[in-house]
């Protein structure tokens, strides 16, 4: 039986949130050296290595060897969504938009998940969830239009579309994984193993060979290790050790605000008032959605 340790749960949870707060800045820095597909190629490799290392430390690699080819294929197939399609779309959105816009827009994935759960999982929408959705997407409009609600003109319509479309891909990925009985860390590792060949082929066709400059590789390594790999394990440990899931999951609301601070000081972006107002709407919508959940 899993022993609860709330202090350790907070330590793991806060560590994950702090790291996730850096990735928006890391995306923009890495994309300054390479194309989205080059970044995804390198990041997927480093993430796969980090996940394998964690599985090795946790003595879980033997479980993979015991899986049948059919089971491994079933676990690996979602890799077409994550990392392949999801990160292609997300990185392209970051390439087109300022980080302060792309990051909050991507943060609406929890609301998108609620919407997709209605037709795909047969769940019913409550008034609370409807209010959460309307609140969050008001924030999307505020951020996307820079607060100019009377004369709606998107700062970059294609970038906004991609950022929002990425939330659909991410939500579909988690809906598929919700039905999986495999260890989530093993599942993620197999996703990346399955997705890497597709990433590689797409990169070679559309972007050519990856850059070999050290700064490019190091920036991609950071994204791979901390956005896709190690941080996921930290978050899983936090959820396992906590006495109540909401005590840890609510920490995630700190991430987008910390991220904006880092975006300002690391990337030098002047944070627009519309970004802060829009983010408050988005986080408010997520909080409203969480209020009715039992943990």
C-alpha cells in the first residue's frame, strides 16, 4: 500500500511546477536556433533517454520485456499524438506567437478535455463546467486580440489556431490513455519510442538534417529532459505521495504566472495587461471546473 508523505508530495509537486514554468521561455530560446521539427527531433531523443533512465532506476524495464508485441504496439500507438502531432503543432504555435500568448492559450487544455469528454466519454456538462468554459475562453479572446474586444483582430490568427488546436490533440491523448491499464511512465516511454521514427522522417522531409551547433542541442536537451521527461515523473510521484490529489493539483495554477515572470526577464517580452487579464480568466475557469471535483 502506498504510504502518504505530504511534505515529499509538495516537494515533488512544487519542483514540477517550477520546471514547467521555465519551458515556455525554453521553447522560444530553442526555436531561435532551429525549426520546430528539429527541436522536436532532439527533444524526443533526450526525453526518451531520460524516461528509460527513470524506468531503469525504478526497476520497471523488466515489465516492458514481459509485454507482448501486441501490448507494446497498443501502448505505443498514442505516440502519433504525443510526441509527434502535438509537439509539431505546439512548437509551430510558439514560433508564430509571443511566448506570453502561446503559453496561456495552451493552458486551456483542461477545458478542452472537458468539452471532448462529452461526446467521447459520454459525460454530461454541468452548469459549473459551462461557466468554466465560458470564463476560460473569454480569456482566450482577451489574449488573442490584445484586449481589443470591440474590434476583434487576432495578433496572429494561424498561431492562435495552432495553440488552441494543440489542446485538442493533448486532450485526445489523455482520453486515450485514460483507458490504458499500463504503468503511465512505461506508456509514455513507449509513446516516445513509437513517435520518434515519425518525427525523424517528418524532419528529414520538411526541415532537413538537424543543426549540430552546441547551443542548439543544449537548448533542445533542456526541453526534452524537463518538458517531456523528468518533470512527468516528478508529478506522478507527487500524486502518489499526497494525501489528497487536490492539494498537489492546485499547485499547477502557479505555473502560468511564474512562466510570465520568466518570459519577461529571460526573453525580454513586455507583458501586456491583456495577457494578465486573459490569464486570470483562463485560470479562473480552471478553478471553477475544479471546485466540483471529488478527490
